[in-house]
């Protein structure tokens, strides 16, 4: 069984997720800590739950989702895992952060391993399918655990909304098509954990999301 803890970080109110199994193995997804007190909060949560971080997963590489990647990589010796389509964003991160008034000492590390659509990620006794959905960013991916009916959607799909497509490499038609063809085919009772805001379900978004009608 998996458990999910959400921590909200940085001025963009980004959701950083701790996904962990009954035996304490943990994936840290999209670490967005900007300030030292946010780093401390993450460490306190990991230690308080007696977790053993094993994976550093990235749904995409926009600045608000990678502010804490370097910290997590160094703290627990984890190598980032993401999609190659977003690799071009890494060298722009520090500059982008400065443009939003956020100070970074250095760019985050590049993914050490690239994922493709259809790949699987193992965490303890559960597995996640990798679903590539470009449009918010070229390398946007979601992680789907069919057994637990859980989808880590990044900034692809939100409660009542979808990811913006006006950033470099974005494409609204590609994004909407990807959501319809790859996410809305999932069971209605799949819980969706998004990169910002509250969780939702596939069924709710099918019925009510104005962008998908």
C-alpha cells in the first residue's frame, strides 16, 4: 500500500509529495523548497515518518518544481529522474528564478536518468506507469499506480483546470489531447494529485472540468 503526504512550498504554492510504502521506502516528487525553513520542514517530515528516500522523481522541470532538487539530491544521495524533453530548462532555472525574485545559488542537477512513456518505476512493492503528456512542458510526465488508483499529475491536470501552455515548449492542443487520450481513459475513481491546489478524481474532471468538455 502507498501513502501520500503533500507539502506546499515556495511563492508558487507548489505541491511537493512524499510517496511511501508500508515498509518506509519513499519517493520525493517535485521538491520545491526555496527557503531553509522549507528544507527543514521536509527533513522533519521524512524523519518523523521514519522514511527512507529511494527515488527523486520529477513530473517536469519548471522552476517552481525544481527549487529543492539540489538539496534533496545532496541530502539523501538521490539522482533526479525525469523526461529528456525538459532537460533544456535546467540551465535556465537560476535565471528564471531571479526573474520571479527568487534567489538560487546554482542551477539544479540534470536528471541522471530519463524516462519515456510506458516505462515503469518501482517503489517497494508497488509500481508506477510513466505517462508522457507534453503541452504544459515538452517533458511533462505523470506517474500512475493502477493498483492503488493514484495519479501524480504534475501540472498537466488540476481540479477544474489544466496546465498553462504559454511557457517555452507549451502547446494547448497537445496538452488537451494528451489529457483526453491518456488520462480520461483511467477509472473514474483514480485520485489525482496535482502540482498545485487540491486533489481531485478523474471522474470529477470528466464531468466538470470546463477545459475538457
